[in-house]
């Protein structure tokens, strides 16, 4: 990553990545559903490269609206839900040792999605037997789903079953 880039964003629809990685250098970035909502990453623009989205993906994209603002504040990363619908977030900082369920952030809510101190503490307690992660796990990444949750309490067991989601790839040099 460029020394000024503190994260890169990957947008996914179900198990398919849509568009290129989006490098973030500014302290905050807006991720929104449609072009008229300002500067940042427009999911509508990225999705133009996806020729056959499912009905579920199209309905979810329509609900993203103002989306989220992802902000680096000191060593921590915060998300502000500007949407009218909830978002769901999973990261090592938020890991619930009893379940692998994401944290629900309601409309107009905010949440610290990465705290290096808490992530280090949770990493020391990480056990693959209790957490239902498939494939490699990047401890410097955050997964965020728009509108739909996943995990044991939801019909979608994996984030790759969610219609629209982001992978926030934090720079390893925190």
C-alpha cells in the first residue's frame, strides 16, 4: 500500500467482488449507494460492471442510500451509518467469543470497528474451533454488510451470502 493509504475497500455482491480495490488516503471516506450522495465510493458506479445482479442484490443496493462514513481517528477506525437501514460489522475488535455474529449498527448509529488494543487482546483469545470462519482470516480487516446480517442468528450463515458488503482492508502498519 502507498504510505499515505491507511485502508483499501473491496465491494462484494454475494461471493463476487465488484470493481477494483478503492485506496483511502483521507482520514474519512463516504461509501454510498448512488452517485448524487457526494464524494467517495459510489457502489452504483462500481456495480455497472456487474451485468446480472440478483433481485436480492438490486433490492439491497436500493436501500443503501447515504451508506456509511468510515473514519480513522487516531489508531482507531469508526463507522457512521448514514443509511436508513442497519449495517452489520465483524472485526477482531468486536469478536464475540461465544458466537460469530456480527454487531448490528442501526440507522444513524456509529461504532468503533477497529481498536488496536482490543484487537490484540481478542487475538490472544482467538480459537478457530469456536469461531465459524472459513478460509484464511485477515486480522487487519473488517467486514461490513449493508441491510442484511449473517451468522448463527440469521438465515445467511456467511457474509458471502449477503447481497452487498464491504471488506475494509486496514494497512498492516497501524
